[in-house]
């Protein structure tokens, strides 16, 4: 519904789960083929979904674990995607993507003229980001390992 209606609002019924939204514009060149004109690269969309958790986690440097707010000087940066992603009591996360129709980017900088807007919804159950200082302290903890340590551990487990 996000892409069809071109809206960027949270879904109703938040009692059954939390939600993060992310809007992504990408330009493309059309390709003529036997099947007609190609507008959307589905491999790109799959990669976009795979990158979404990393994009949310990249908000971590702005989060202050002691105050549960943004670090001083980073107030304009979002941290709600990050805190929802790592919320300790959340057990299930689902990602959905919906892309709208072709749009004209003529008024935007760049060489390519056409593109598409995709909306990604991340749903969390049970929901995180419960507006309580103590709940943030209990559910959003600093990392205990580096990314490299995690990668190494995952590699070792997969052998």
C-alpha cells in the first residue's frame, strides 16, 4: 500500500508489532529487451532488502547508551531504526518491500532521468522502542563484540 498510495506513514494496529519505515529512491536507465522495457532490477531490490538491517545498525554511533538519547552533537541523526533492530525482547523481524511506479527525476541532481521509489517496512514482534527510560536501558545494550569478531565466529560455526 505504501508504494501504491505514495504515502510514508506507519501502519495502524501497532499493538501487534513495531514498525520501521525506510524510503529509497534509485535511478535507472531503461533497457529494451524482447520482453519490453525493463524498469526494475529485481536483483538490486533483493540486495536492498539484505542491506536494510545494516543501514539501520549504522545509526549506532549516534546512540547514547547512558541517556537513551542521541549523543550530544548528533541530534539530527535518527537512532530509532537501530534501537528497534537490537531491542533485546524482540524475537521476530520481518522485512517487506514495495516499489511505486516509474517517476521522473528531472528536478533531482544526477544524470539519469527516471527512477523508482521503494518503501521498506520492518516489522518487529514483540515491538521495541517502548517509550520508557528503563525499558531502553534494559533492552538496548552496547555491543560486546566487534563486527570482525562476529564475522569470525560465524565463519567458524559454518565450517
